[in-house]
C-alpha cells in the first residue's frame, strides 16, 4: 500500500536525521570556487565561510507528484540535484550545472541536538551574478585553493575547494 502522507509516526526514533547537501561551486573561467560568509545569527557556524547548501524539505516530496512509482513506493528522482540548484539560487543568486561530483560526507550533531547527515558535492557554475540571501549571508568570495586558506572557514571547506578544483580543473 502506498503512503498517503509524510509522517514520523512509524519511524524509528534512532533512525531520524536532517539530510543536508552542500556544493562547492566551481567557476571554469578562472578556476575559482564560491564561498559564503554565514550571518552571526546562524545557529551553527555563525560568521564562518561555507559553501551553498541546505536541508531536504518534506515539501520537495509531494506525494501527488512523484517522478515515478516504484511498485507502491513514491520515488523522487534527482532530489539532491534539485535541492542544490534551489539552495544555490536562494543563497547566492546563481545557477549551477546539474552534473554533480561527489566530494565526501559527514554525520554530526548540532548544538541544538539535531543529528545531521551532510553530503558534499562539487558543481560547475552556470550563470548569474552573486546576490546573497539577506540575513543569511554577509559576504562572499571566489577563491582558489590557496586563497581559501586565509578565510575563517568551517572545518573542511579549504580541502573541499581544493578537491573541486582538482575535479574540474585543467586536465580533468
């Protein structure tokens, strides 16, 4: 029997996480990646530089519009690609290519005790001028693998920027 709604009623409490995806946006014209400075009002990593991304929201799983039915299971194909395209547009005002390259993942527990699974990708910049989401970000920079080291970044961001540059850079 197919699901009628999204609910946590039957979920095992020890199996619940936020699902978050981030992407290092790589600009081919100059081999640089976009970093954003988080507002001081953010709950996690306030004032630190990061890359665009966000949480998968239940509204993205509209049971009236799955991309396909897999028996009695609702499938939502390319959910992560859509999530990242939406978040990059909301947070930075730009568009990315949808061909994502996997970087790595991490599980962590936020200060407000919410467990998170974070999956990190790299994507090529497609078009647009950076326009930061108001109240969420206060600054941005396009950086190379050396320049990023001089910014107060969330741990791992400099390595992820370097990885994205290797994935998409000259000779890749």
